C-alpha cells in the first residue's frame, strides 16, 4: 500500500468534485438550499440572529428576607441568566401572574427562586466541602410543554449558570440548590428549526450515495477503472483513495452545514469536544454512504442507471432517518430503526439538542450501531465493487 | 542515445568492463534477449479471441502487431498487461510471469489503450502528473519529464486546459505520453495514431523511434500498413487469434512477392470485411 498513489487518486476525485457542476450541486449547493429553505420556513431566519426565549422570574428571596446577601445572590443569578443573551428574563411579582403569561405563550418558562436561595448560596461558599452545613433549597421551573426549546434547552442553561455562579462551573460538585420541574413536561416532536438542525447533517451526507455511485459508474463506463488497473495501483490502494476523498468531502459538507445552521440560529450549548464527536459521527456515517454508493455502482450497468438505483438507498434513509421524517407514523418510526441515518441523527439530536453527555447509554448505543452498520455496509460495497476491479 | 552512453560507462570506475545491458542492445535483433515471451497463449470469451499464440519479442525491438478487426490484438495486449487472465498458456513480460508476478510486470510496462481513457476533468498536465504518481516517480523528475513530453508531442500550449475540451487527436496524443511518462522498459501502444492528422502521426512516429533508440521495447498495433512498414523492425500478422505470418516487412514483402505490406496483409487475410460475432 503506497500513500503516494492513494493521495494521487484521492486528489483527482476531489478535483473532479470541485470541477463537476453536477457533483458540486449535489454535495454542497443542494444541502445549502435545503437548510435555508427549511430554516426560512421554520423560523431560523428573519428573527434576530440570537433567538431569545422569555423566562418569567418570581424572586421570593427578595421579598421575604430583605437580607442584603439574599438579594445579591438572587439578582446575580437573574443577571447571569440574562447575560446568556438566549433568555429574555422578566421579573414577575408572584407565581399566578407569571403562570398566566406562560399559559398565554407570552413567556416560555417560569422560574421561582425560593426564599432561602441567598442563604443557600452563602452556606455553600462558607463550607463547599461539607454538605451537612448547607441550607438546601429548590428552584422551581415551569415550562411551556409546546415549546421544544424551552423543554430541552432552558434547564441546562439554568444548571450551567447556577454552577458558574457557585463554584465557577465545576459541575461534578454537589450543590445545596437543586432545580426541579414540577410540571411533567411532555416532549413532543415538532418541526422547529432547532429540532431539525441535527438531521440536516445526515440529510446532506446521504446525497453522497448518488455522487459516489455516479462517479464509480462513470469511471467504469469510460474505461478509467481499466486504465488504472493497467498501472501498478492495487485494488486496495484504489479503494483507500476513494474512502479518503469521500471523507474529505463529507467533512467539508458537514462544516458547511454546521456553519449554515449556526448562522440560522442553531446554537448547541455543548462543549467543543461534543462538536468534534458530532463531526466524527457524520464522517462515520459518510462511510456507510460510500458503501451504498459502491453497491449501487456494482449493480448499475451505466451511470444513468446508477442515479436511479441510488434513490433506492437514498430515499428510505432520507425519510426515515433525517428531519424530513420527524412526524412519521408509528410503523414508519419502527422502520426507521433499520436505516443507519436514524442513528446518526438520533445521536446528534441527543448530543447537540438535548445536551446529553456522550457517555449516556442512548448515545453509546447509537454510536455502536452506527459504526458497526456503516463499516459493514462499506465492506460489502468494497467487496462487491472489488470484484469489478479484479474481473477478467 | 544518452542512456546508452551511460550504460556503457557503468559500472562506475571500471569503464573497460562493458555493461551486459548495453551489450545486448548492440546485438542484432535475433540474438538479443527476449523482452516478451508468449507461449501457447489462448483466451476464450464466447469466441476464441487468442488461439494458442507463441511469440518472442526482443529487447529494444519495435514490433508491429497486425491483423483485421477482431483478430485478437487488443485481447493479447490485455493479457500481457494483466487486465485479462489467459484461458490457457502463459507469458513473461520483462522476465516476469504475467499471472504470478503481474505486479512486477505492471511496474515495467506502459500502456496506451485502444480506447482513450483519460481523466476529462483534469488538465493534460494533471493527467500526466497523476499517471506519473501512480508509478511513484520522484516529483522533480516527473515535472521535468511531463514538460518534455508535452513539448515533444505538441501539447504544451494546451497543457493546462481540461482534457474534456481536447479534440480527438489531442486526446490520442496525450494518451500516448501518459503511457510513456514513467519511461517504461516495455510499451504497448494499441493503435496510437488512430484519428490523428498526418502532422501528429509523423510526430508520434518520431516519438516511437526515439523510444527504441533508448533501448525500450515497443509493441505497436495499427491498421495503417505503411506505418508498420515504415516503423517496425518486425511485424506479426494475426487472424482469428492465430499468428499467420512473422518477419521483417522486407522479408514478408519478398516472401509473398508483394508490392508493399498492405498487399501481404490482404493476400493473407482476404478481402472480406470481418463481421464480429
Ligand atoms: N470482453 C470481451 N467479452 C467477449 N468477447 C470479447 C471481449 N473482448 C474481446 N472479445 C472478442 O474477442 C475478439 C478479439 O477482439 P479484440 O478486441 O482483441 O480484437 P482486435 O484485434 O483488437 O480488433 P480491432 O482491430 O478491431 O481493435 C473479438 O471477436 C471480440 O468480439
Ligand atoms: Mg483492438
């Protein structure tokens, strides 16, 4: 296996993609148009670049104690929440008024700061290591169950701000203040742009099936595969070069989609490691699409036929595993368990939208299934297509 | 010429001991080593394309492979360069077995296929660069060699244009130099001059002659008998996969009391147009 050959062939693939208007359109322009179209339809554009969500704050700590420290702590907390720029914090005199506005959709959440809040904070700072000396309190949160962002994102923001306030963000340490959401939140899938954004990555990547299938079929048709076989290039070198060039393409594509959904207001509140992991998952998923592309190219007798056959692999993945099928019937939702795109979208949704830790069982299971199925499909593709490379 | 001179001088420090390579080049054709040894080679598709063919091509020889459409010329070349597996028989190319040591064979050879296969979205120069890289040529040498070849074949001005926009003859010329970019010891040129204007054809002839002057072995197929007569040291005429005549053009013309090689060809293969199965 010679790296020089692999890179030489990968380079020509990338040049082809860059110079072929049809490929360029499929891989880059089409996803861009789609993201913008969906973003426009579902509120990603038009509003301010950083979306704000109304949170009503009822600060009981102010009234009851009147102690200066209590006021300081709670107002510090409220100010920090406003400083995130995502939340538009409004003060309410009492719970009832706040709940009325919440019910009318004027605000998306209500937070009740209990009377012992300041005391609780002070007790923590006085002896951070000794939980027995803490004054425990609970901050109550009420959400609008119809607002997806509220149910999914506000709680982590609160958690984070609270953590930063108390100990500079060392979230592992136990704290005297807990957040509680008394109203059971019914999470519903909606077509909000925020919810769709994770599915955009899989959506864009799926179109690589068609590009890969077409380019292999064309190489076959034009005698270029034979021409390469006349050189000392081995089939494995050739296959490696294809994987390499398509990974580069997938990376650029994911970066474009990420930049675009970010510009349109998608702000995943996660660490950079999570972003890197998400990109990694998209790249793994692209292997699966290269595999499907190879299988298509093996079956297809011509590059024209390849386009048609590619749809067989493309459409189920598109409808069952990306944002396109967010409101599917029960049967279709079970069927979606059989397409790899479901797992990458599910993992990205959990990671980016729900802020789930990457070690959570759901995500680990998603990643495991994604990796195993993608590698398996790629191997099947390579074996099938390899027969063409070696045929006599 | 330069290469030969260097060969005579080596090994370094003992110029009085001639290099056996160079010695071999100076021998008359019949006494040289064989670059290609074909033994009873056959290939059967639905039809028998190559039928028990035995033939030696000598080092430094310019060998013309002639025959009507469908005679089996391309199939023979495809077997020799590892693209098609023989049904029966074997062959050695550059001393290596085409079945067991095909990787070593591929390092030695350059192929200009009958059907032009170039990367249309790359420029002429980029095509050369890609092929040179596949043979792991050092980058500097590759750059220099590409420049020489492009100039030699008259493609320098169009070197940075995309090949998709080339004319048919330009593609043929590029295809030829892509086959030769890595200076292969043995070149298979399957109808290299087809679709070329007389100017280009003469340029290509010059190219091919230079190759053999450098001691390279060339297998050339062509349907232009005057081209074969003009260029080739020896020609082999095959029909229905079998070798039916072999010799220098002059020998064959004399043997069949013909005016020129085309006469010989028509005498041997008849005047009927070949219908493919
Ligand atoms: N892949 C293949 N499958 C089936 N038959 C083939 C295949 N390749 C060649 N043949 C057959 O083998 C015979 C020899 O073909 P080949 O291409 O070697 O002829 P050729 O001498 O190169 O002809 P031409 O001068 O037209 O190029 C033909 O009858 C052809 O139909
Ligand atoms: Mg032929």
